[in-house]
């Protein structure tokens, strides 16, 4: 099992991926950036990916689609990573 305190990415499976989930404003972006730097991994903010995919701000997309359709759209984009 990987121990993040050990900080040795070589102990992780070769195709390991980490996903942070949570409510808006809880620090996912901050923690994601710190982890990617610590583990020497790439990092992606899926909010920015979704905005790029749909060509509009996330809040506009949410307001336009409604919660259920937004979640399905978000799932479609993120599941292709």
C-alpha cells in the first residue's frame, strides 16, 4: 500500500490516478496542486476541462442545464480521462 508520507511515487501502480471530490471551495484545487508537485505527477482541474469542453463558464453551464443534466455532462467529460 502506498504511504503518502513516504512520498515515493515508484511505489504506486504505473497507471495510478488520484481524483479529489468534494463541495465547492473546500480546497480540492489547492490540495491537487500540492499533491501533484509532491508526487511529481501531472495535474488537471476538471472544472477548467469542462469549461473548455463546453465553451462557457461552469456556473453558466450549471444554470443552463440544471443540476441533473449538469452532473451527467460532467460525468461524460470526466469519464473520458
